[in-house]
C-alpha cells in the first residue's frame, strides 16, 4: 500500500510539472526569424481589420469581470452610446470588459465592433459580439492595433494587462509617436490612487513633465465622456490638416463620421 501511495504521489508530481510547462507560450521556442515573421503576420491581420475604419474608441479593462459587475454594465452602456454616435469600438476581443465593449458596440449598430484577441497558453476565445475580429500572437502588435485608429481610449478598472495598455498608449502620446488621444479613466474610486501617484511621486521626482500629469481624465459620467469625445473630433481633424494628412483616406473617413455629431 505504501509503494502504491508513493507511486501515485510521484505520478501526480510529474503531471503537475508537465502542466506547468504547458502554461508557457510557444513563442519562447521560436527562432528570431519565426518571431519576426509572426510580428509581420500580426501586422497584416491588424491592418486588414482596420481597413476603412475611421474614428474608433479603444476600451480597456479586466477580463475577469462578469455581467453582474457594475463596471461590465457601465462598459456596455458606454460602448453603445459611442456606437450610436457612429464611433467604432476596439477591444481585446475576449471576455470581461472586452466582451462588454463589443456587446455595447454590437447593440449600438452604427459602428463596427472590433476585437483583437490574443493567442495564450490557456484557452481564450473571442467573444460573440464582434463584427470583425482577429487573433494575434504579439502583445505589442495587439496594443498598437487597439489604438491605431482610435481618437480616444477609455480605461475601466483592470489588472496588469489594462495598466500595460494604458501606460503604453500614454508613452506613445507623450513621445509624439502617435497623434494625441483623449484618455479617460472610468471609476474614480479605482483610479484616483494611481493618478495621485502620478501627480505627486512622479512629479516630485521629475520623472515626467508637468503637463503630462494631466493627460488622463477621471470621470464617472458616461454622457460627459461621450460628448467630450465628440467635441474632440474637430480638434483631431485640425491637427491632421496641420500635419498634411487631409488627403489621407482616414481623414476623409473621420470627416464623414463627424457629420453624425452635428445632427
């Protein structure tokens, strides 16, 4: 009996260790050429999905929230309001806040509901509320595709992935790698400690410029956020004109979308 018990424990240990190995992404095993090709493939998928997409709003947030969660429900409302105004919605394509964003966009019907999902070691399906979707391999490409056609981002509460997306787009704006997007943080109770850290610790240590401390706007008012994004469209188009982008296909798409906001 003792030998059987020891054997079972050893067998269980081996299985557990094999499962730990399976938790790692196959990306680790790729050669440099394979990795580079994967990035190119992801870019091709993303560009194809964003073709003919004008002004979008990117929505970030936790994959762990269910339909009963208040932030999930508010995300649905937010995305639906924006979609009814004619904005396209981009999300990470999976569940939680991502699903809520796509669900609201799907219900709004006047904007595309775009989902950029990600291959992960564990199963992560694309939610059923996307009108267009792609599954990518690279976090970095995915983050760029989420905001490539966005004129605004709304971050609902989330974890490391949400913070990664938020700080990544913020860094791109600050370094002028992309046109300035409006960034809103929904959920004052959740986000205020982070904003306080930025406006005190980072500023006190002079690790950011003073004007960068105000790049995020906290609000619990969905209607205000929606109206503020609509107002920003004109400013965004004017900046595109100054940069000589008024003949670009995207400029023309956004300008046509803007006609909905003045009705």
